[in-house]
C-alpha cells in the first residue's frame, strides 16, 4: 500500500506504480536531506536510504 506521501515530499524523486506502490524515479531530483526526511515521514516506513552500503535511514 502506498500513501503517495513521498511524491508530495520529494517531487520528481518518486512515483507510484499501477498498484499504488512507490518507487524511485530519480534520486538526484531532490537533495539527499529531502530524501532522508521523506523516508522518516513515510507512514508505512517503506523507504530506506543507503549511501555506499551504509543505511542512513
């Protein structure tokens, strides 16, 4: 179940598929801080953020 929250918080970085599940379109569309903030705000905690193999969120 996707809430669509990530599309509002990080426009251009995420989109929803036909089943309503979010996926990354372009992580460079917004700042890294915005991606991390969006992950923290995800109501289903479905977003994890990694850089160089280290989980940031």
